[in-house]
C-alpha cells in the first residue's frame, strides 16, 4: 500500500512562489502516473497537473506557464513548483499516485493560501 505525505504548503503573498513535495512510501510510485489536485474553498476537487511514469506532463489551463510538476523516482517523491501565485490558487492541494485500473492513492492534503 502506498502512503503519501505532502509538505511545503503555507501562506504566501500574490506573486510569490511555493514548492510542494509529496513523499510516497510504497513500491508502485515509479511505474505510476502521479499528480497534484486541489480543492478550493466551496468547490470540487480539480486536476492541477499530472506526470506519467515516462515523464509526460499535463496541466490545467489555469496553471500552465506558472506551475511545474516533476518527479524523482529514486526518492519516491513528486514536486509541484508554483510560481506567480494568485489568490485563486488558494486551496487544499492533494497528491495522487495512480496505477490505472489497479491502485489509486491520495495524500491527506495540504493548505496553500495566497493573500492579495
């Protein structure tokens, strides 16, 4: 079973940067598609970015050019570099490890607050 622990969230001013990390404890990380999702206050959870085991990435239109997802399979860790943050980026961010049709795991979430 995969356990995921997010870190790096917090309060930042608009225009600032944060780097989220998600450490995985299990054995499927390196063969899985991994990603970040977020849930803004009062809204549903939405995709932020994903990266496949081969390194292909996909981003939500709202974060393209500002956020970068990456992974380090040797460390079983994924990252989300967030630049030029906006108040609308305020949300609880969740990391996800997905092996399609087989296993799917979520972190507990970490709060990112962007002040205007």
